[in-house]
C-alpha cells in the first residue's frame, strides 16, 4: 500500500478509536456544573462532536507502534486541543468551526439581542477553555499509569502550553503590525509556525505516544516535528484563504480581516507592485473590509504569493523525508510508514 494511502487508512482507524472513547470523559467536563447547564452542554458537544482528532490519533498510533494499545490516556490531547481552540476562536473573532458556531458564539446566543451578548459569550468561552484544561489534567491524573509516566505526561502538556502560547502571543502581536513593519520577516513568521503548530500538533503527540509506551524519544524527532509543523500550518494558511468553506467549516475571510501574517501573504506583499501593495495594506487587518476588497486581496495573494509558498512547502517536504530517513532505524516500521504518508499528504491537502 502506498504510504499516503497507509497514512489515511491508519489515521482514520485511530480517529475512530478516539471518537469512540470520548464519551467516557463526558463526566470530566465541567463536573461541578449541573448536567443541563448550557455551558456544560455546549462544551460537551464541542468535545464529542466534530474535529479531526488528529493529535490524539497521532499519539495513539505512536504508542501502538511501540506495543501499547491503551487509548483512553490519549483523549487528554483532544481536550487540550479544544481548550486552546476555545480561547483561539475568541482571539481570532471566529464565529464558526467545523460548520457550527464556535463555543463563544453559541453561548452569546443566550443573550441574543442584548447589548452585552458578545462580552457574555466571550467570557463564558474563556471559562469553557479553562474547564477543558482541568479536564486534560484529570484524564492524565486518573489514568492507570506509573507515577513517573503520569508526571512525564503532565510535564509534556506544560511544556507544550508554554511553547504554543509564546508562538500564539507573537502571532497575535504580528496581527497588529502593518505589512511594511521592519519587525516582520519570513524568519519570524516561520518561527511562529514552529512554536504554534510544530511543537503542540506534532512534537507533543509524538512525545506523548513514546512516553505512554514508556520508550525513550529518539534524537532528531523534534527537528522532524518542526518541519512537519511548517508544512502543516502553511497548508492550513493556504486553506484559510483559498479553501472550500463547505469542506473546512470555516470562513475564508477570518485570517485576512484578523491581519494574520502568513507566508502566502508575506511573499505576495514582497513581490506585488506598489498599487497591489496598497490594496493589501487597506484590506489586511481591517475588520470592515468588504467582500469585493477581500476578493481582490485573495487574487493578489494567489498571483504573487501562492507559487512561492508551494515551492517552500516542496522544500520542506524533501527535508522532512530526509529527516525521517535519518530516524528510520530508531522508529517502528509502522510509524515510519505513517509519517512518510503524512508528509506526502500535507503538501496537497484540501481541508
């Protein structure tokens, strides 16, 4: 079976396992809240429904390739992910995710028509994220694991949280910088992708899986994770502007209105003529940008930034395959095949 097909088949199997296990943690979510409390209901729906389950699936596949088939502990990576998303959606002012209202947007409906509905939803959304962080810790603490393993898993979560929030903060600050700011650079944007995506979406699940299986993490896995993070997030950023909303369940205008500094945007701004630069300066980061102006910005990014971004991704793909080859003797065959397919998948995914 070609590695890309193996990746998709194996990932689908692991994601289904995670989805089947998730109802077991329903009582971990906002346990002090009444069962019919709207915040608890919405939070439970958010965790149990929708999403790709990629991070816990990668962790589970890693542990299984090393001989450990326990699934429940990996749910901590799903609640951790959803914890970050509830806060991220507030920061990015996103109102849809997976084709449904975001947690804070849904909770704002409880005050629909009131002047403080947005603040109400945002406040409860922050609380919702905090509750998912608590659920993450409870999953780890109540798992039947040796004390040393439990501590190691908690430290991994803590490390990932510090790394992703640093990258998150830097990205947020870049949102407010003009495109011609001297502090912006290709290197800074790439480094933020590593902190935000490479570390918690790739490195954390891999290390989590090795730790659950009580195996030493091979040297070189972190460098591979960083490269995969660049591929993963840059693909995400392309989809965020040009994706099919029916497939992604997210608006293609959010990143542009937020002012998110991505490599496609950066390359386009560097290469575009002055007149096109002016349009980007007017549109990017402007919450009031019209649909027509957003369409013009997309055309500029497509014309001047997309090809160079795709060439960059091809370089990362080659680099990732080389890094994986160097690790081959230290990884189980199944995990090597899975990661090889994942690399190929990342360069061309659509959602």
